[in-house]
C-alpha cells in the first residue's frame, strides 16, 4: 500500500495511491488517490469514497514526524572512505529536527552560512508505533513503511563545527517522499535495492541497499536501545558514495526501486 499526504488546495489529507508504477517507478497516468479518514498512523486505514486523479493533487511530505528524525552516518563503507572517515564499529546516530522536513517538489533553501551544500540520497524508515528496546528479530513489528529521503548537509559546517546539528538541521534539509510503501519487508533491502541520485539529470549516486553496513532491523534495535521511538518518527539509514555539491537552481532526484522518485530543487534562502 502506498500512503500519501496531499492537498487539492485545501487542508492536507491522507490517501492511498492506487494504480501501477511504470518501469521507472513513476505512477501511470491513470493513477488516482483514494482519500483516507485521517492519518493512518492513528486512525488506521479507513477509505473514503472521495477520489482524485493524481495529476490534480499536490503531494506533500508523506509523514510529519511528531517527535524526531534519527539519522545514521557512514552506513556505507565507500561513503565513509570518500569522506576520509573510518567505518564505525556501531551505528553512528545524529538527529535532524522535524522542522527540516519538506515534501516532493518543495525547494531546498541554500543558507547564507554555507558555501558547500550537499545532497545525500537515502532510504528512510517510518516508525509505526511507540517502542523501546526492540529486538532485531521484532523490528518488522514497529515499521509503518518506507520512503525516500535526502539528508541535505552543509559540508563545510559539518567539518568546522565538529558535530552535525547545524550542518544537517536547517529548515528544508530533510526532503521526504513521494509516498510511504507499507508492504515491504526489511529483507527486501538486505537482498539489495537500487538507489540512485540524479543532479540535473546526471547520475551522481548509484548503489545498492545491500551495501549498507548495518541493516534496518539492526538500526532499529540500536536506536531504540537509546531512545523511545514514537509513531511517525523517521529513521534515515545512511547514504552511499557519490555525495557532492548542489547550487541554486539545481534539481536533485533520489530514486529507490519500488519507492518512486523524490524530486526537489535548490533556491537561495
């Protein structure tokens, strides 16, 4: 099931995206959005009779984290190497504020404080229920679904600050979307799913989720051993090699097989 959050120009609603995806992971032209009675995290999946053509709605970030975005650094060995960093012995966690979240086709704002703004395409996990100390073998029980993220980073600030809050925490630094896919098992990503990032149409990241050092269940177990996870919390699982700078006017697309494509452009803040 593909859960979307959308607007027709009125208040945001939740819905289910119905219809097939084409070979590029994009919805077919006849795709429709069937409205839901509310946020399925809290009221369940209650379909309404209301339907809209996908072309007639604007998709928003499919989830608004009530609490936090937990991100994992250096979870691909090749990415750690390109930054000149060691592979961590255990998952390296940091937080992004929920105010950094934007949706598909929203603009990433280039702050005046940085001269080196980078894209980082990532697989994102949406938590479905309150949980703590989750065993690895029970991680599936707490997953609501999966979506795509761009962990936007001010690389120069990351280096100069020595910690990552400012570099990764600006408003608009966490694009999410285009929908949440609820019908995948973590093993799907262990077996390997292609992740690509395009910058102005050129491939800049091309990797497999099979290259992650720590898989999704391991990450959930580790993070939940430190902090309670709440419904709607988002876990970013790390980016592969190929990160690089974006400029004002650039368009960045992050695609993950089965999850579609998240597209955003860069504007001056």
